[in-house]
């Protein structure tokens, strides 16, 4: 029986032509073997050709667009609708930008259009409905990967660096959630200029920044997702607490902190601690002896279901 090539860099015994890569989905190959096929052969791709990154750097691209999609994935409906704002922030901060999805486009679907139809069109156009194995193969070939999420009628498109139609069709709307380091252009050959703009959604401000200090007091060289309150939302929240600091009891103010509605990511938790400190200072200056206990400030992220379906 002829062996089946599953990974890109594996070639079957009868196909050893130079410059040709074989791409085949593992689940499809397993299905073919279970069906009793006498010879499951992988489909060879065309010879390597040159494509260009947005900055003009040429890369070798082996394969046709059809080999970059999993046939099993096409038959399954991709899930993109987010269940809540809390789930959206968690999905972006924990499962998206930390893997190199630093460029994004955000928009609102008009009322007269069907959100499901827009989802399918955008995901098919920018290849946002691929499996993890397909995304890995695209990354090795210098192609960009895309993530698509929708909360209500607002959608979010995230992309990595590489060759993709999104760099041409959305060039005027792309924003960078991470400020590129100084040697970014030298290492990647990318020369495009997209403004650095943290993602603002529902009072949150999401960005990608280097860490501050470690527990030992040393500078943290790693980059981390940074979730905090938007400056305008922070000012409004602080003004509300300071106005009620002398009009409510300590228990009532503590319950306000406990039911604040924002997830306590580390940068956001520091902002809540700052508001809590200022509330107690104002109560002390007003002659009120009771202090708002710090234990009322939430410190743990709540478990949440990310996707609606």
C-alpha cells in the first residue's frame, strides 16, 4: 500500500519530485483508510512560486489555495458569534493577540443586512474558518492567518503578518494593537505603517505591551496582553465612587465594588485598587471611621462560555 503524506514536509514513496510539497488533511486520510481504499494518494501541489509580503519581501509559496483548506473543515459550520462582552475580552486577550494577531479591523454590520451572511462572506474571503493544522501550514509558507469574531452586530477581524487579501482590501482601516519594536522591520522586512491603537470595546482597552516588573523586582522582558479600563471609563467610574463615598455605608460601597461588572485583569485590578484607596481617603478626611474593606474588590476572573453556539 502506498503511504499517505499527512504533513507538508512529508512526501510519499512514489512522489519525490524536487520542489513539490504534499498537503493533505490527517482526518481525510484516516477516513479514506477506514473506507477501505486500496491506494490513498496525496495530491501533489504545483511547483513553488514567489509571493510578496505587504512590505515587499518575497517568500516561497508552495501549493495552490485549495490545498490550504481542510476538506473536513469546509463541511462544518465555523463558530464566530461571541456570547458576551466578558467572553469577547477573554478570547481576544488570552487566545488571540498573544499568538501574533496584532493587526485588526473593527466594524458594525448594518441593520438591513443578515449577520450570518456577513460572517460567512468575511470568513471565506479571508480564510478565517481554518483548522489549527491548516493555520500552522500557512504560517510555514509565509501566509497570514485571520481570526473573526462578532458580538451582536459589531465584528472584529484579526490578522498576522503575511500574504493575505486583507492587507490590500482593508489597508486604510487596519490598526495595530501592539507598538512594533525598533528592530521589527529589520527582522521581518515589513515596511508598512499602520497606527498603533489599543482596541476599545465596552469600557475596556486591550493592547499588547512588554511586562512591567516581576515579583523579584526585575524588568520583565516578555510581552503580555494588557487589559485595563479605557481612560474615559476610568474617570467616570472614579467620579461615581468618590461622589458616593460619603453618602453610602461601607457595606454598600463594598457591594458596589463587588458587583462592578469588569473582569479584574491585572492592569484593571490596579485601577480598582486606586479607586478603593481614594474612596477610603475621602471618607477619612470627612471624619467617617468605617473603611471599605479591600476584600470586596474582585480579584478572580469568572468562568464564561466564549461562543454562543
